């Protein structure tokens, strides 16, 4: 009887060793942000990173191609599903945060690059943003530019977005 129990225990031990060698999915899972509006996501970013000046956040009218190009840097509004811009209420503070949701996630990097290339860091009178970053998560693109004199790096906003995205972004870009 002792031999029989020993054989069964050895078999159970061997099976548990094989089970431990099975494939596991340890890859971090990102957050599902598909049900969130870009405005709600910007508000979440501001819960952890907020400039010390008054802000105005408003949706971008995708039917106005000229305004889309000016505010988002995207030349073709058909690439976008929704967009929001958040800027200082005082024109003499160089700060702009733009978040867009693209219609096709495969175009997100192209849109991010357009934003980096086309949003004017000197669009304010007498001031200029010199810290410019962008990030991609799925179909979302976040663009941030700020004057470094404020002591709040654009990377901090990207970090807040990364936290909201569950700790992983698809790509981070800088100008």
C-alpha cells in the first residue's frame, strides 16, 4: 500500500511540474478606454497633473477643416473621430494639450507625427512652447506642448496618460 501511495504522490508531483511549465500570459493588460470621451480622458489627466493657471478645455469642431488643422495639426479631419483642445485662458502662457481619437488606430502614429510637425509652438503672442511630446495608445493620440519655465514637463502629462492607459503606451514621441 505504501508503494501505491508513493507512486500516486510522485505522479501528482510530476504533473504539477509540467503544469508550471505551461505558457502564461504575463504581458501587462492596458486599460480599455474605448468607452471614454477624449474630454473625459483629459479631465482624468488633470486629476494628477494640472498646470497652475486657468485652463479652458473644449471640443474641436471636426466639420471646420481650417480649425481642425490649426488646433490639432491634422490636415484631414476625416482621420479623426473626436478631438479636444485644452489651453491656458490667458494668451501669454504657452501651453496646449490636444487629444484626438482617430478613426483607424493604424493611422495613429501618422496623426501623432502630423501633430508634432504642424501644431505651431509659437502660436501665442510673445511666448513659445519649448517642451513638446506626443503619445499613442490604441486609437488615442495625446499631444502636449508647454513652456519649460512652468516647471511642469510635457512628459508628466504623458506619464499621467500612461497611468490612465493601464501603465503602457503604444508609442511616445518628442519634437
